[in-house]
C-alpha cells in the first residue's frame, strides 16, 4: 500500500492483450549519476517502454503497464553491481505495488565476475537493471552514441524485452533469431525481435502466475509465516538462485570479514585453554556448536546490518520480496559455512604442520596421551566457530559490499 507522501507514478506505456483480465504492472526507476540529464534518461525509458510493450503483451497474452517512478540521484558515478539497486527496487515494488521493477541507470553495471554489461536480470526478485552507459559505447575511434539515436533506441528496447523475458523465467536461445538470443548490440537494429514460439508457449503457461501475491501480515510471526509459505511454494527458484550465487566463496570477496574471523583464531589456537575445551568436548556437542554458530552469525548479519529487503517497513509484503529475503538469509548461511571451512582449514594446517607432534600429548590435562586425527579435527572446529562469530561481528564494516556480492542476478544479459 502506498504511503500518503508518495508521488503518484506516471504511465509510460500500456498494451491490452488476451481475455484473462490479468495485468502486469512494471515500475520503472531511474537511477542517474550526479549532474546527468534526467530528461534524456526519462525520454529513453519512455521510448523503450513504448517499443517493448507490444511484444511483451503478445507473448504473454496478458496486459502490460509501465509506470515511471520519481528519479533517484546516485551519490557518485562509480560502477555498480545490480544487487546494489535491490534496496530501492524492492522498496518501489512493495510501494507500487508492482509485479516487476526495471532500473534504468546511466552508470556502468558490472556482473558478479566484474564484467561490464548492458544489463542483468533477477528472476527471483523480478528486478532488471539496464545501463545506458554500455548502450552508448561505440568502437574505439568513433564518437559515443546519443540516447536518442536509433541504434540506442532499438537496442535498448530489445534489451528491455530480453531482460523481462529472463525475469519471467525464459532462458537464452542460442542462435534462434529471437529476442532471447544472448544480447548483442547491433548498430543497424531497427525493430524488437519476437519471442520464439516455444518461449511464447512457456510464457503463456506461466501467465497466470505473473501477478505478485501480496499479504499484510501482522507482527513478526505473521511475516515469518508468509516468508516460509512463499519459500515452500517456490523452492526451485530459491535453489536456482543459490546454485548461481557461489555463496560459500563469498568470504573470499570480503577481506575484512575473513580477516576478522582468522585473526583471533591465530591467537586462540596457541592457547592451552582452547585445547582443553576442544579435547574434552564431545563430537556431537562440537558439531551442534558449529551449526548454531553459523546460524547465529547469519542471523546477526541479516538483522544487525539490515540486509533484508525492502529496508523500509511496509504494511504490504509481496511474494517476490519474501523470496529475496529467504534467499539472502540462505546465502548468508552458506557464506558463514564457507567462512567456517576457511578458518577450519587454516587451523588444521597449523595443528598438523606448525605444532610439534608430541607437544599436545605431553600436556598434563590430557587423560589419554594419544592425540588422534579426530581430536585435531574437533578442536579445530571448536576454534573455528569462535572465528565465525567474530567475523560476523565485524561484518558491519562491509555491509554495503555484502549486498553488492549477493549475486542474485544472472552473470550475463
């Protein structure tokens, strides 16, 4: 439900199609660099919506409406990952409410592999990010295109349809000649390609699922129940997002978090007290302690650093924002598990390589002078859980970076 202070969006384009009575409402959010011409960007978004709406309506057999939201000024001209637009996009999706959101920006957009791309889409969040910076790029030695050039217009509209096809779950069609071919800027493009016949069949089949389910849950338990219900209905989408996220490797991209986890364990591992606890702890207790520590660390990062979406409180919650929140939490859980494995590996190396073989067996606190591999593994796991918790406590140093690396978007347009 929109707030009273919210400015009503303007209708960019609309196309009625089909007899189902269903409609897809798309919010268009302009995110521009400081000092850029917002009128140019608004004109580009308007043309793209008008050029794309016919093909989208025809392919899905439902009505499509594009609404332009109030432009947003970015703090700088730096390149951005698509996940950095998730906060404002999901906020607009709930405030609209919208079934999908398209972010049109004039700053460079990079994929999770640090490649410059013209745009990326997240089928899970139903958010697409389109960058005009890449569309305006020209070969070396030639002047950059203007936003009102025909090449930019039709390639922009084609990219918009292509990204919204991904949002609806359509995959690439290699060399099929349709709009779902891997996107390529063609200077002589003069129209928007059509969807392939089998893609249209797929889009027709999911047309009834396009409008987003909404709820107005009461209290924390009500929201938690709605999130669980949404996840139970869409397990495949969540699993696909997790499969593409490479979440266990996330700590390698967050050096401050990893350092905060490893540094204290390098001191603890040489403490006799930690070895006493580790050696006298049961295997089940050590395992449960590790699992609980990973979950607590993920929950701390989620709530303490406000990594749930949208960050502004709304009475209405849509299914897609619920799925994003569930996926973000699971990404954080897998990231903390990856951090645990990283620290655990460091501890095992120190135990096996650095420590003298007979040092621990001569400690008077050991009832049994023999030290087995299981003892080393268990003690290393115990010390690693402390590292995971300390790393999570320092995660606030990189909360913005964590969001940028959530990798809920595809790697290529």
